C-alpha cells in the first residue's frame, strides 16, 4: 500500500514536538523566547536515502514526487500546530547543505548520475514546500550543520536566504545557530 497525503497528515497530528514546545514555553519571560528546533524537510529526505534506506523507501513510496508532497504536508501540519501552541520561532537543522562540500558526497552523486545543482534545487524546493502558507509573524531560521570535516577552510552553504545575521539587503532574513 502506498501512503497518501492524508496518511502523512494524520502521521503529523499530535506530533511530540508540539508537547515539547508547550513544556519549554512555560519558561518564557521578557528575556527569553522559546524556539522549536527540528530536522529540516530536506534533512529528512536525505536520511530516507542514506545507505539502504532508499531501497526500503522505494518499496513504500515508488512515486518520488508524492513522497516530497507528503513530507511537505506533514511539516505544514506540525508547523501549524506549533504556531497554534504559541510558537513564533522555528529553527530547521539542516546538514544537507554541508554535504555538498564533501568530496565523498560529490563522488556519490556523480556515480549516481545526479548533478549537485539538481540535488540542491530539490532540497530547497522541499524546504519551501513545507513553508507554504506559514503565518507572516512566524520566524523560520536555518542552522546549517557542517558536522566534523577535514575539508580545508569553511564550507560554503547555499541557502534561500542570505547568510548575514542582520541582512544589509533589507530582505528581512534571519540566520541563527551558526
């Protein structure tokens, strides 16, 4: 049986992150605002393809586009429920962008016949699909995880927002956790 969007939505109902957030929110004061962190949608997708996970995923989700849509729908449900619980700041933790600087990952993609640019575009698209319809006063930030690396120098991450803590272009982006 192939899961549907309604299955993803019901799986996202009563997500434990909402209860976790409610617990932390009770400690808010004028100096401290509660924030919920969670793996980014792209990070979830990457994990679904790690090692042998892809074979198992393909058995359940032969339609890749449906998988993307269902992941996005589940995230929209959790984001809405967090917002309804009073959350106004969500941070996506996303290691996918750092992976692009890893020569081993680049070789893996090349061997699979996938362009780095195409993979990045899919991750960006999925993250943005998950954010469709979010309330205007909900701040979404991204922590770009690099992990432990032996690469020389910093890993440059591609994001949909600029990487300035206070954006000089006045686009209103906020990046935290780096």
